């Protein structure tokens, strides 16, 4: 990814100095590329923090007042978002102590789309999938859906302002009235 950003920056610099592009549009295009690269890194930090159960890193990708809607359950603020990981840590420790360790989950994000709205606002969307090693030795999908993110740049760094996790499996219909 970084090599693409460098190649684009070089192209824009050479183009601007050769009269192919005005200096200001080249600078704006370069900034959009840098912002997209920083957002891609933010998304990777999110997934890595979740998979390694790093509560500090996990809460650190969200703004102080961040909101995370996990298929209808809403967490508001970094403390509540951090609790997602600390609860996972506690659950895994209880299962381990009981002799029934939890399988390691791996979060896979794909089909990412980043839209830079302006200098401090962006949107990100991607598919989300969890996989785990099944007893058969094969990997099994546990969840499939999409993330819908609102991102903001604060003091030169991108953060998730709000994230919505939407399942591709529709919720079960309530039982019919008898």
C-alpha cells in the first residue's frame, strides 16, 4: 500500500512540476491518498486489537464519544467500547479455567470502500467476517455482515466516530400469534 502512495505522490509531483497539473489540486490529491492510507491503517489496528484482545488499542481507534452499534446493541463512549474486549477476556479466562477453552476467532474485513468527504470527515464500509478453527481442522465462518463507519480526523489522526455492524443474516421473525 505504501508503495502505491509513494508512486502516486511521485506522479503528482512530477506532473505538477511539468505543468500537467496545478500545484493545489496535486496537493489535495496527495492528501486524499494519505488520508485513505491512514484510514486503512486504522481499520487494520481495529481488527488486530480485537483479535489479540488488546483493550487499550481497541478503544483507541474510537473517538472519546464514539458509538458502536453491534447488530442492535449500542455501546457509547470509549469505556463501554473497551468493555467489549475486557468482557471477551473474562469469558475466555472462565472457559479456560473450566477446561473448555474458547476457539480463537479471526476477523476478516474485505471489500473496503473509503470516501473522503472533506479534510476531517470520511466514511468507510467493508464486509466483516469471523472465522474459527473447527473441530474438523477446517476453518468455519461464524459471522458475515458489513461495517458502516463514520470517521473523523482529530488533531491530525483518524478515528472511528461511529461504527455499525450489520448482519447479512436477517433477524429471526417473531413467532406468529396463536
